[in-house]
């Protein structure tokens, strides 16, 4: 299992229609790509960093994660929305920790 997470700050004004449209598009992307599981769009509540939102999703395998990463809908979202609407972000991908 791979958990893909990204925390980010949008260029849009808080509460704006543009902010809503971006988050809606991200949610639609997750439902349109079958390998995405347990998708969540999250709003930051802490003042410990400058990010406003998070996206979290899971993949059953590294292969499924690669399918998502290379999926035409994902690439289109990155090229047409993410690169222009996101001011800053951190991406982290996890797999379950197991002691050796």
C-alpha cells in the first residue's frame, strides 16, 4: 500500500469560487481514476505552517501508484491547473512501516 499526500497553498483568495473549483476538480480527478482509494481533501487547521489544504489518497500497490502518476487525466490536471494555481506544496509518499 502507498499513501500519497500533498499539502499546499493556493494562489486563490480564501473562500473564493476559484478555490472551490480547484478543490472540486481534484476530487473529480480522484473519482475518475479507478486505482485511487480512500481519497480525502483536507483543510489545514494548524497555524504551524503556511499550507491551507491537503490531499490524501491510497494505492493498493506501487504499480497502481505509477498508473495514477502517468494517467492522462492526472497529467492534464498537473499541466493545466496545478502548475498555475498552486503557490507552494510538499508531496510525501508513504508505505506502512514494518520492523525488520
